C-alpha cells in the first residue's frame, strides 16, 4: 500500500475535540493523523481493509499544502495553499483559501478510514466537516452495550461477594477454639439497637466449624480460578472477540452458584472446588469488558462510560450484601442457601440477555443506527477489530506507564479485597452487628463508592475538556484521591474503639473516595494503548488479583483465634500502607498519553524488519553453503 505522510504546516479547516499521537499504515488501512485544527484529504489508490472506496489521509497543522477538503488536490507536504483549497471543487492556489491558518499547537489523533465514511459528516463553514460525527440519538446501541456491561459487572461482583456475608451465617463462630487469654468481648456493654445482644447464643450461629484461616481459604478460592484465566481471556478476546467468552463464562459462574449449598454439605474441599470453578467462569469479565469498551466507546466518552461500567462492581456489592443478610435470616431453603439460588438465577438471566442483545462491534450490529455506527467508527482510537497485530510484549514489559498501572492495580486489589471479604466478619466479631444489620452496614461503603465514582468521572472529563489538565495529570490527581483516601480511612477506623457507627461512617467516607480510581488507573490502559487495552487489562488484573487473593488469607492468619481490635488494626494498617506505597509509585511513573509501541506504523516496520532479518539469515546460510 502506498501513502504519504506530512510533518508540520499551517492550517486548513476545523477543530477536533480529540487528541492523540502517532501515524502509520495498518492492514490495508491508511491510519490518519488528525490535528487539532485542520484537515487535508487525499484519496489513496488502494482500498481499505473494509473493502469499497479508498481510505483517506487527514493532515493539518502547518501550511495547507496538498489540498484542503474534498475538492483539493496535490501531492506535496510543504508550501502554502498550493495544492488546492477547501470546498467541493475549489482549486485556487491563493493563501486566502486556507482560513484559520495556524502554525503551532498541533496535536494528533489516530483514526481509520472506511468506505462508507465519505459522507460521514454534515458540512461545516467553508465546506469543512467536523469529525467525529456527533451522535444524534440520546440512547444508542453503544449505550445499550454499556448498560449491559454495567449489569454484567454488577452480577460478577454479586457472585464474588455473596460468600462474604453467607459465611458469617454458615459458621458457628462461638464454637470455634479461642485463645483463653483474650477476653470474650472487648466491647461488652457497648451495644446498639442494630447489635446482636445475644452474641453468645449458639442457636443463632451456623452449623459449620471452620477456623478463621479455613474461612480465609474459602473466601480466596474464588480468586484462584479467577486469576489464572485473566491473561488467556485477554489474548483470546483480542483474537476471536470478547462477546461469547464473557457471556458463556458468566453463565458458568451463575450455574455453578446453584451448587454451592450442596457442596458445602459435602465438606470444605468440595465448596472450595465449586468456588474455584465459579472464579474460572468469571475470569473473562474484566479483559472482555475492556475489549468491548475499546470497540464501542469513543475516547471523549470513555471516562464517563468506563466509570459507569466499572461502577457496576459497587452497585453489585451494594445489592449483594444487604440482600444476602436478609436472605440469610429470612430466606427459603434454610436461610443462607437461598442467597446462591436467587443470585444464580439472576446471573443466568443476564447471561442469556447479554448473548442476545450485545454484538461484538458496531460493524457486526445488524440494527445499529447508521449515524451512530459512523460516529463510533470515526472516533475510536486505533483500529480495534480491523486487524490482529502482534502484541509488542517486549515493549510493553519495558514500559514504565504499564508498570505504574500494574502496581496501582495490585495495591487497589489488596486493599479492596481486604474490605470486601473481611468487613462482614469484622462487623460480626468486633462490632457485633447481627446478620441483617451486618449486610446493610457492610454495603454502605460501596454505595458511597458507586456514587462518588460517577461524580469523579464527570470531574475527570471536565478537567480534560478544559484543556488545563492533561490526561496524565488528570489520571494522577483523581487516582490519588481514590487511593490515599481509603488508606487514611483504614488507619482512622482501626482506632475508633467500640463505636460501631463512627467506624462505619469513617469506612464509608474512605471507601467512597476509592471510587475515583475508575477515572484513574482503571481506565489508563485505554489511554496508553487502545489497541491492546484488553490484553493490558488482563495482565494487570491477573497479577492484581494474585495480590488480592492474599488479603483474606493474611487476615485469616492474623486474627486466627485472636479476633481482637489490635489484630484487626494490623489488618487495616497493612492495607493502608499498601495503598500509599502503590499510589505513590503511580504518581511517579504513570502516564496518560498513547505509547509509541501502540502506533500501528510499528506493525508494518516490525514486519519488514522480520522479513529483512529472514532474508539476511537465508543469504548467510547460502553463503556458508557456497563456501
């Protein structure tokens, strides 16, 4: 494929809201450079990989050489308006034909051309067209995809967290062996209406005699299955698509949820096995969600849409914990088993609906509005779904911004999993909330997190849109709020003594601030590498969950036989230190700009380099043979 590249110049056209760096050729598609100001269109002779009419190259920034608009012509990358002027048929060479001439401040964004995009936009002043195409419908197909992914994330966290409340009702806490030097109740006499004043009434306890460390293994078993599937599904979703892996995986997760009560009666090993399989089924949720977001959501909507989707995690937790508490006390089938029957049914229904309603990308959607399809395709960074370029593993592993995201993700998961899996147990052992109140109060921090994540996403978008804050600075500021906030709250909550409401209030504020991470490192993968966002997310999510699965195990050993305030203080402060260290590393090495190794032009250069290397090796072999 032939094509030209221009550097510098004046200005021929319109302002774009998007910005990105990089130029290149990719799989028959001439990747365009869109500057912040002006657009030059030159027709290529070769068809794009989508078929149909030729791809196009957009140029802007310095002089208006090579033609402006559809009517312009020319092949040069220098000079004034020598090659043509905007408009359907204008060919004047006068510099006056190039309005809004600017010589500096050019920024770029990668787009790709497609045959049906010639009539992509409505004409603007002087014959120019704004790209991307503004969406006309308030509710479009991408919003349906986003909403289904939100519900999927909520369902995933329901299946993940329901055991945290259920295990409180399953285990007979008072019958467990206890260190005789520890008083039975440090907070004796400090009860509230929500507290269980019959703490030592064995009739209100469960039937399983599992130690605290055994409970830790039950709670972490889900994550063992979840962790080992992250990288495989990230790679598979890039190669074969994400929809079916996500839908079928969540269906497996939901169906095996029905087997949890039965497996518990067969012993702790059976229960751990079933939870492990559930984790395997949930493995695709994050990498496949990230891959679908990269295909469906334009860059200027990603902070809001991405935060909304991942806020489903908090929404699911908010639904799961109080409802699990109610079902444990009043549910059918003996109470706690109904938790898994109800949520298993909900998960099954969602999986079927997702497979029916959601499509892999805008191109494969049969009923998407024409304008919306063109809007998405013209806006999305890179060419997700256009080609399957080789993953630049070496460059990724050498990338400091990638490691910054990874470290921040690991710190987040350790702290978050500590609270998510252990908070109900803490409220039972130390604050003495009954099972119904336990679920309700345990959910409050995640309700605050859900609400604040929405607020933070809009603030992040406003910061970027104002052009006063770069992507990098925005991600760092917002992420600092999201990780330093809960760290401070965990330290404070560990010193509140026997005041249950003050403890819950502090944790609610701290975990609420944690919602900012969904506009911080959590969407940073899309910033630095939109083409490999799913794979990057699978890498960081895999290693982050390895850190996260340690949280309940560490907590179990720390408080085993000694469920005191001092022991829980160690658990909380450990998580706080992890938050602080990891967030600080992200502040130093994080970045919000697209990385050079994500540039599609590197695909062609690497391919040519490999071909030349093979030719040189073959020539050397022939030379050795001749000698």
